[in-house]
C-alpha cells in the first residue's frame, strides 16, 4: 500500500509513525510534513490546502490511500476530488464534512437524529441575534457558524460578553465569512470528553475517548488554544460510557447522514459535555483531534492502516481493534507567546535523551531543521507523550521526558493528567 498523509502537525507525525509500522505498507509520504514525519515518511512540499496538487501527486505516484489530518481540505472537497481521480481517502466528502464546517448543520443533524445537544437557534441578522441574547440572558454560548480554526466559540458569562461576541463575529467580521451567521445556544455545565470513531458510511468502530486541555494555563485558566495536552482514557470515565456514546451519538449521526445520501467515511470526533442530564453533544469534528490523536494511537495495538482501508471499503462491520491497557498522556510544548505571536527559531536540544525515557514518545509539530539542528517554527511545537501502567505513571514519564528537553522558549502545562 502506497499511502499519503496530509498535514504537518503532531497529529500527522503520530499518524505517520503508526502507519509506518503496518506490514501492509510499501511507501509512505506526508504533505507537507515536518521534521518528525521525515523520520518515518517522505515529506512532499505540497500544502494541505492545495487540493489540485495533492490529487495530482496521488495520481502520479499511484497512491492507494490518502489520510487527511486537518479538517479544512475535507470541508473544501479533498475527498470528492480524490474520489473523482479514483483514489481512496479516509475522510468524508464535503457534504458530510459540513458536520464540522457548519455548526448549524451539525445541530440540525443532531436534532433530526435525536442526539442530545444544547438548545440552539441560528441567526443571519445581528439585530435579531442581539435581541435573542438580551431575551435569554447569560450564561449563553455564541458560535460562528462557519469554520474558524477553534476561534469561533465564545462561552459568555455575561449578556455584555455575548453581545460583544455577536458584534465581533457578525458586524466586525473578525472571522470573515465564517461569522456571517451565528449559532446561539444554551450553556451546558459538566466535564468534557472527546469520543473518536472510525466510520465506513454505515458502521462505526470505537477509537477511544480522550480528554483535551484547551486552555493555555494550569487549572484550565488563560486563553483557549488548539489543545495543550490530552489524556486517554479520561480518568474517572465509566468504562461503559464509550459504547453508550457510540449507540446514542455516533451511530444515530451516521444513520442520519446516510439517510440524506451523504454517508460519512473517516474519523468522527464528538465533543461531549457530561451534564447532570447525561452526555450532550457540543460539536462534531470530521478528523482526529490534535493532540488527542497522539495519545489514542499510542494505545492502538492493531494495524491502523488495515482499519483505515476497511473504513474506506465499507468493511468495518466485522472489524475489530485491539488496544493497550496502559494509559497515555500527551503534553504540548508551545513556543513562548502562543497562542499569540510565538517565539521562533529557538534551538531545541535533548530530543534523543527525551525519547530514551521508557514509554516516552516525542511527536513534532512546529519544528524545522536549520543547520542540522531542530528549531521552533510554530505555535504548538512538540507533543511529548508517554504510556504508563496508569495515568499517574504515564504522566510521570511524560514530564521526565520534558525535563530532558533543553529549549528555553518552551511553555507547557504542568497539570496534564493530574
Ligand atoms: P466547540 O468548538 O463547539 O467544541 O466549542 C469549543 C469549546 O467551547 C468546547 O470545548 C466547550 O468547552 C465550549 N462550549 C461549546 N459549546 C458549549 C455549550 N453549549 N455550553 C458550554 N460550553 C460550550
Ligand atoms: N484538540 C482539539 C481539536 O483538535 O479540535
């Protein structure tokens, strides 16, 4: 099998690392990749957004399977373009990728499928949105309807904050067209958990649950980020929860999309709030999370490539995956300044020493090679992960690996998995 992974983050490094172990693999590329993917795949200088070039590369190189990491190319039709060229893609076509590309589409599907979710309403008119906010009061949640790279949600504690979010999205257009319409919804309270399923259009296979830590600072303080760390399985989650969520959330969504004639293939990621009334859907994503992917794949014992192929071929019905009993913890090392302007170019030493800590793995994201040295070249720069007998052991190894890394610009949370 000749496989092309699309993307350049820690998620894509983990995907390449896992796929590289498959006995089915003959050749592996990553577009555009990073210095980490370069250790287990051949990097190809094509941007993840360049659909025409990705399809051209796949054709010219007889690629059997494309594995997209990020959502943006899926929302703009990468899987459809590949299908047109006769290349398998383990990701949804644009119609099903609207689950992530449009918050209101996801809410409509949830309502039609009977999936519990926060009460919501969609607005295209800022005046109506503001009137709704004033009528409902706080706390309330304002979401840009379109794709916003994690910057389109405001959980407003006051009416004023919600009004400011409406003005920011709809009038100032801070997110461009993504904020032309908003979804305003009921604010839910509880612990969050992310659930991942591999889907073949009809059947779904559990990939596991993880807890992400989106805030920059310890104790969930500070600004939102793309994710500063992840733990799988989430401590305290009842063992029967994942299968119950498959039955109540993932499979109904798949059935509804199939009924609409736009079946979902690929990784479906449900962000859930564990409320006093049971789990409720916060959002769907149409891909692995980053850094959740890193900790999930560390726990996978089965061949990832065989599973992704089965998903593409509609054969998950009698497929089974085996998982390690160990827990996995992943801590993101970001560059000082993130999520704002991050310090670039700092030399990162000690990576071989970190990888020697038993159970530890270092996945690259925003790194670059300069004069033979690894330097910081992004916001989220590394995900330092470890497996352990339990969460505490995994956490201990991950932080010991971090201690071995010499990079003065690193910022990271000290409470992942605590
Ligand atoms: P989303 O991108 O929709 O997952 O939203 C990002 C984050 O906002 C989630 O991870 C939650 O922490 C929070 N959030 C989203 N929707 C709600 C809601 N209805 N109630 C409370 N928090 C929410
Ligand atoms: N870590 C959250 C995400 O990938 O969306």
